[in-house]
C-alpha cells in the first residue's frame, strides 16, 4: 500500500489499497473487514489525527480490527473517544487561559 516507500500511508494510498483486489483478499485472509468507505478506513487507521498513518498506527489498528464487525465498532468508538479527549483538552486549556481557577 505504501507506494511512495516513505513508511507513511496517505489518504490516496489507503484509497488505492482498499480498491486493490489483492489487498482486499489479504485483509479478508486476516479476518479484517475493510469493506467501508476509504475515508472512514483512513480515519480509523489515523489514531493520532495527524492526517497520515505510520506503521505503528497501521499495525495496532489492524490488530484491533481482526474478527469482523464487533472489533470494527470498538475501533470506531475508540477513535471517537480519542477525538472527544482532544477536544476537551483544548476547551480546558482555553478556560484556564480565561480564568486560572479552572483545573
């Protein structure tokens, strides 16, 4: 999938990989359901939200996705939870800037 060879997957590379029959067969053999929107698959893989997927993110997420729908739903929940945590941290930092009593 890493057509650029830089060790990082872009959205374009993920889309090409999800559309590739060989990649689909490989993921199916690993019991990983990638039959979803490529954008959604990219969001699931990009756990730190930096708009790129490194090898650690890729492997960890794929390990979580093995086994079908239940792991897929759990990964979606984890990603949403991480997004909420980041947003709450930003809000907290903003509030602390307004009034130092919030901690």
